[in-house]
C-alpha cells in the first residue's frame, strides 16, 4: 500500500478531470499530476538524498513533491516556512541529506547561505519546469506499507521539535476508511487554505484526490480573499481552523450582500471553536453542511467527526443534552476505537473526564529517533483531556499539560472558557494557571471584548459565578486586543504565560 496507489487509481478512473487549479482551464488534470509525479521521482532520486523537504507555501509543487516522494520511496518533509531562519536550518540539518524545494530567494537566503552539507536546493519554478516535460518512468514504486510516507515536525513549544512519523499504511488506512473513491461530482471543488506542514493540509490533498475533487490552493489566508475565491471558483468544500472561521464570519457580517451558494460543506478543526462563532456561522450559511473534525498529527488526521445533522440538531434543539453536542467533536470514526482513561490507564465511565486514548490502523504515535508511544495493546495516549457522554459523543477539554491545579483541584481551562464565551460582550477568551504561593496556581482569564462594548470586571466575575463553582471562577481578568494563535489555530498558552509572568508575581 502506497500513496501512489491512490493517485494511480484517480488518474486511471478520471484522468481528464482538473486535479489542481482553477476551473478556467489553467489547472492540471489528474493524468498530468500522475505524469509530473513520475518525472519528479526521477529528479528526486538523482542526488543521493534520503528525504524530500518543502520549504514553501501551498502551490502546485506540493502535490507533485508529495506523490513524487512516494514514487521514489523517500519520506516527504514539509517544513514550517514561518519559523526563524536558525530554526529552519536546524530542521534541515536533522534531515540531511535532503532534496529541498524552496520558494526562491528566501529559501536560498536561509538554506543556501547556511552551507549545510548534503542539501540539494532548488526553487519552486525550477522544480515545476523540470517536472513538466519528459518521459514518465514505469510504475515501479515500493508497496511496503511500513515505508515512511511523511515526516511532520511538531511545534516544539516545550522543547526541540520532534518529527512525527506517518508511514504509508497510516495515511492509506485513513483515506480508505474515510473517503469514498470517486465520490465527488465533476463540478465539486475544495479550497485548501491550511499550510502544507500541517497534517490537515496533507490529509485534505490526499482525500480530495481519492474522491476526484478539484483542489484550489490559497497560499496564505485572508478572509476577504477566501470568500472571493469561494465565489469565483464555485467552491463546494472547504476546511478551516477556528481562527479562520472567526474572520470569515466577520467578513460575512460586514458584507451582508455576500453569498456562498455553492459551498455545500465546511469542515473545521485544529483548535477549540468558540460556540458563538459556530452558531453565527450556522445562521449565516443555512445551506452549508458543517463538520467538526478532531484529530492529531500522530493519528494521520481525523479521529472523530460531528456531522451536519448533529450540527443542525444541536443548534435548533431546546434539549440541553442535545444542545451541548455543538461543543463536542462528535463520534469516533468507525475504523477507530476511543477510550477515556484515568492517570493509571484504567477506563472511566461515561461523563467522567480523563485522557483520550485512541487505537486503529491509521494511528502512528511514532517519532523519528524516539520510538513510539503506543501501549502493548496498540493504544495511543493523546495527552488530550476529554470525556464521552452516554451516547458516544466525544468532548475535548484541551491538553492535559494545560490543566490548572488550584488548591489541589484539577480544573480544565476549557470549562472556564466555554462559560466566558457565553457572555455577549466577549469575543474570545482563554484561561490559564499562574503560580501562587497560597493556592499553587490561580486562575487568570484573558478576554477579548467585542467591538463597541465596554469591559466591567465585576459584571464578568458575577457572570462566571452564576455558571461555575466558586473554586473555578477566575481570580484575575485581563483584557487583550487579541489572543495569540499560531497559523493552524492553536492557542499559544505559553506566550500568554510569558507575558503575564511579567505582570503577576506568585505573591499577587
């Protein structure tokens, strides 16, 4: 099993369909993508490289390099081009010898000037030119399912980034278990706006190709450009992270005349979605099917899904239990098992919080040079806290490392954030623990106030006391213009703690 198997099936079944690009005839077909991937495999194999790395935003080079790498039997490594130069150099050194495709001048300045041994650097335009013409080699790729398909470096917020290993079997299992082959109509198109170094970007590419859906790439996210592209390209499917959807909702509210009649499905994931935002999105886009997908790099993307019917049912229901499901990530995929475990690894009852464990063929849990974190029974402890309700809906509470321990009580930041976001004057919110000599940690809430609204600390505190136990109400509240997120929608709690440490001492 190999990713090339997916592309070969697509090119054989619907080779004349546009695979990547605009519907105006400027895109390339599935057969073109197959041929270019074959030429890329020969190019990538000429320099004795052990990896193929991409230091670039989304472009046509991404799918050609991804499938060309699988054809050549080399791991594909998309790098975060937003990192500082010294961090990029450090990652490239770790995967050398490597064939690196860059964005031109900036890549040359970062990598070329570093003079790293074993790096063959070419720019995007040259790579595309060299793969556009010539003979296509015979399909002689290795079908070993244990071959490494993709290496994805973690964010490294608590240390040096680790390279998560996704083998061919993991990615292929995910695609075969979640996507219907040739399931897309010929007029369907998906808009990919997440970066290529995020697992969602890789998964979206592979899923759309297997389904036969045209892919439109948005190299950098801008809400106005996103909306314009959806309308211009008649996009039917799209995937965003929460921070993107916030901006899209704001754009649609500012311009009531804007309509997205072709957008049949909008999936989101990668971080916690504020409930007011998804409710407003459901209101603004009544004919769009919303999907909340929860997953991890180590699980080859999606673990569980809250589908369109559940979104609408929760949005319209007066039943508190049904309504609460809008804050869930739905039910696990049928190909996966999910279990909630306590600190000793024992399964807990429904409704009880613990660590989310997951098991299935698409689950890797492996890091290059660090082995894997799978138990003997094949379970992967995700380090995410959560619970399953009695009907099997999964609720994610955030990273266990982010748990606030106040007076010996474990408190989930998500519980506090959910309450804060119910206040009509609060647009965004975060809760973190800060050191305190008496309580161990105190609860600090950081909020972003909605436009044209004032902030009254007493009012906010009283509001939280109405919805939370006294031990879980914030001890301090700070107002910020914006909360810090990375480009994939993850809240940077570490940054918040560093900022607040200069304002709050343990004696405060």
